[in-house]
C-alpha cells in the first residue's frame, strides 16, 4: 500500500523497471518460453497499477506539498 508521495514515486520507478524486464523477456524468449516468469512480472505490474490508482484517488495525493 502506498502511503505518501515518496512511496508513490518509488512504485512508479519499480513499475518502469518491471516493464523493461518484461520487454527483455519477451524479446529474448519466444512465445511459450519463460511463460511463468512473464506472467509473474505482468502480475507485479498489475498490482503496482492498482496501488498507484488507489493512491491517486486518495486524500494524501490531493494534499498540497
């Protein structure tokens, strides 16, 4: 769960890293290869998307800095 802007920024960076990792996996391993690894990375990305969305809709995100 993301509670503040610092955690939000860290989650965004983690998502970028995971998206790059997934891109490399897709490029280096054809369809049917490393499927569980790719699926795991996609699940982590989805989880981060949900957490980012929850934070963006929260009161903490609307607070002026």
